[in-house]
C-alpha cells in the first residue's frame, strides 16, 4: 500500500479504477445501463465537477495559502515557490478552468438548456435557467480572467517572461487582484450552480 500511495500516478490510477468498479456495481445493481443521452450527461457532469474542484481548489490555495504566506517565507526560499510550485499549480489551475468551461457547455447542450441559461432564462420563465445562467456567465468571466489576465501577468511576475522590475511588481499585483476577484465571485458562482438543481 505504501508503494501505491508513494506514487501520485499510481494513486490516481487506483482511484480511477475504484471509481469505475463502483460505477459498474451501482449501475448493474440498478438493472444495467444504456449509453444514451442520460448516461453521457451524467458522465459529463462528473467530469465537470472533478475539474471544477481542481480549479476552485487551486484558486483557494493561491488566495488562502500561497499569497498570504509569501511574506513569511525567507527571501532565499522564495525561488522554490516562484520557480517550481507556482508554475506547476498555475498549469493545473488554467487547464482546469478551461476544462470546467468546456464540460459545462457540453453538459448544457446535452441537457437542452444552453440557450435558456445563456440568456438567463429571459422568455422561458427564469427560475433554474436564470440561476444556472448566472453561474455559467460568472464561470466564463472567471475563466477569461485566468487565461487572459492572471496567467499573462503571472508569467511576468514569476520571471517566465523577462520584464523590467517595475513591470514585474505591477504584474504580480494585477494577477493578485484578479485572483481575488475570482475568489470573490467563486461562492456566488457555486451557489448559482447548486441552487439551480432545486428551482423550476
């Protein structure tokens, strides 16, 4: 067991295998399954939730852990964060944001509410469409911030892209402010997504 848990790839593969076994057990215990729209909707929703957890989890890691604790780290140790940890976290952060948006849009198309949600339920009674639409628009705005504001500024702030020291400092502040903006919007976005399941 120690060998399994000492390797992240082995741990993830084992987790995936357990999930597949559980999936098969639950579906076959319920009379089998069909590869219909309901199945693909369920599978897409699972993928959407998994990548969203990665995205928002890393957003909160940056804002609750990394940013507040950077001033406490001795200067000689900061390069380990800036050159190793932050770039790796930002890789998963930005691609999780991208996949969250893609799986969310596919899910909306599979369940025939993409148009109603994107128009915030105007003309179709509101309710769940307004709620999920608000969540979708907030998610799109947050993902835009990740790719077109936070990531370009972080590249300068971390020295991935060379720039003047004053530009580097300004970029670090811009990345932090937009990261905080996404943190501000994260709970309303999550609330909108979750509450939509209980509205009509």
